[in-house]
C-alpha cells in the first residue's frame, strides 16, 4: 500500500525540516530514550476525552515520529512522512485539528494507516509547542468515523498538549540540573581528593549560624572525632591555648578588614602545627561578613625542623665558645711545655686535629651522641702502624655526649701520640689494650676505662712525664666527677679513666 503514497508535499517537508523547529526540538528533548510513563496519563485522558481507542503523545522529528506515550497500540514509532500530525502542524503552528472521516479527506485518504491496517478514520490532534515551535502532538485515533465532535473538546485537547509541553520543559530542566549536579559532584570529589592528597584541610565558617564545617583532613588535623560540623566556640578551643589569642585576633582582623587571614598555630588535641589561610567569602546586605572560607596546611615537619635547627645553632654557639676557651688553654699549656716553635706547632696542630675529629663526629650526629668505638678509631688509627693488630678493645656499648666526646678525644689523642713517639705504637710488636666498662655507682652510670701499653720500648718515667701529661689529666676537668690517672710503668704506660655518663 505504501508504494502508492504520493511523495511528501513540499510544504509539509519544509515544516518538518525547519531549522527553528529542529532547534526547539533539540533543546526540549536532545535524545529520545523511549516511552516515558510520566506522559501516560495525558494519553489516557485524551483517549477518554474523545472516547477514542487510540491516543498518543508524540515527538515529531524530521523523519520519525516518536511516541512518548501510547494508548491502544504497541507501536512506539512511525515515519513522519506517513503522519497525520505532520500534516496537522503544516496547517499552522498552534492550530488543533479534527478529522471526522479520513477516508473522505484528500489530505489523509491515501495514508497507509487509512488505506491499510489499522484502517483509521477519526483523528484529533493538538500541537506541543516549545519556544513557539510545534515539536510534537497529543492526538487520538479511531477506526470508526466521528460524525460530530463537541466544540469544547479541542480546547481541552490543546490544554493537554500544553501540559505535555510543560512536562517536557520541566523534565529537560531537571535533566540538565542533574547533569550539572553530577559535574559539580565530580568536580567537588576531584577537588576533595586533590586536597586530601596534598594534605590540605578546607573549612567554612558560617558566621551567621556560628557553625564551622570542613573536609575529613580538617578534622584529622585538629584531632577532632567524630568528623562533623561544630560550633565556632569549639573550633576556637581546638587551637592550642598558647596560640589561641593570637589566632582569634588575626581572624577578627580579617573579618573587620576583609583582608586575608594568615596564621600559624598548634592544634590543642593533635599537637600538629598548622598554617592557616582564609578570607571572608560572603557579606550580607549591610556589609557584615556571613561566610568565611579557609584552609589549613600541616607544617609540623617543617616547624620541627626549624626548631631543631635553632637548637643546633644554639648548641653550636655554645660549642664554639667552649672550643675557643679550650684552644686558648691548649695553646698556653703547649707553650709552657716547649719553647721550640717547630715542636710547639707539631704538638698544637695535633691537638687541633683531635678537636676537629671529635667535632666532625658530633656534627655528623647533629651534636647528639656518638659511640665510643667511633671515637677510639678516629683518635688512635692515624698513629697505629696496623690498627687491627695493634689495638685490642674490650668494651660495653657506650654513648658519649658532646662534652664527654671532646674531652675524651683529647685524652686519647695525647695517649696515642705519646704511644707513637715513645711507646707501644712506635714498634710493630707493640699493642694497646683498652678496656671500657659501664658501672652503676649510686644510681649514676660511670665509664671506667683503662689504657694499657704492652710490647713497646721500656718506659723512662723521668723522660715521659712532662710532655702532654698535664693535658691528659686535665682534659676531663669540664665533666664533674671525672678523673684521669697515668702511670708510667716500666713495661708500658697505663692510664685509668673515670667519667660519669
């Protein structure tokens, strides 16, 4: 039957393909996704209104007519060129139409749905208008002709079409809002993840409501659980008492001036150091701030590092003063022991090197503690022909503080240089045996250390006493309760060292 249909009249084709109409259709319904139950009641009402078995709510495209709701048929699509509705909107935008018997109307008599199944006779339709353009219809059909249609029915059909247009608009607006909300949600989630990954806390202070809320990082930094909005008072008490007044004053200054807040404070619960930034985001009609936005960055590691640097600088300053005083003492004592400039330089340079070695070890350990084994190796190895063979050490695990390391380092230097010049380290057969034990004396840990030389040349006590001996015995004077006693025994020098730890 369809092969006998004449081509779509040019006026109808022009209406279907009109750019303004297609733009309005695209805006109202970008994509047809199938029948929509929200329009079913409109189709049912139209069917009942005209006592017609078939009713449709349609969207009329350039080539296809899609059914948003269908009553009395299972079809959801029909070609636009075979459509009653296409011919109806060609008659005039916004004009409703009634066809009592299509078989007797030359505009519709040759349509496939009239000449073949389902053999339609009656049609009534009203256009769905969007932006002044007909984009669809609400229509009814009957396989029987209707000789007469009550005049009030067409206005009612037009109201149903207007209702369908409003529903289309509302649904499209809702769809767009949903898409925008999804985009916003994704952006907010991405923003939240970025802040969390960067360990940045974000917070909002609703001044009018007196409530502060933030992201998970915000509550974690403050050490507040559970993570939920809190009163502004609780927010201020979450700042460490020592930093609270300054933090509140700076926030008040930012509120009154509108300038950026910038502050550093500790969290009372977590003890973390937080750098805060923020500013007023909204004002009311009278210019009073209503919303304050801020961020916090955890700078604890940097703050601790800065504090450690300050402590190290203070310690270094203290050590430099002590070292200068020690150098003056070393120079005076060395000069008293020798008037030979060359001998003075050799002795003094060695003692300076001893101080340098001890200071280098302490610096490597940030002026904390160093192990006795490291100090022994640094001070003795340069003077031994074969350190592993000539130096025998029996010791407990001993940690030395700065004053102990410097003082003991000088003692070991003097003993080692004397042993190299005159004693056990001057011959390959000689050996130095060192014993270091930690004893508990009345609740105080004390290092008891002996230096004993064996296998070296016989000791001439009279020739050995003057040079460096006084320095050995006085190097630990700064450490209360310490002592050094040196014995020049014929078989080798023995030194007994006692030093509280």
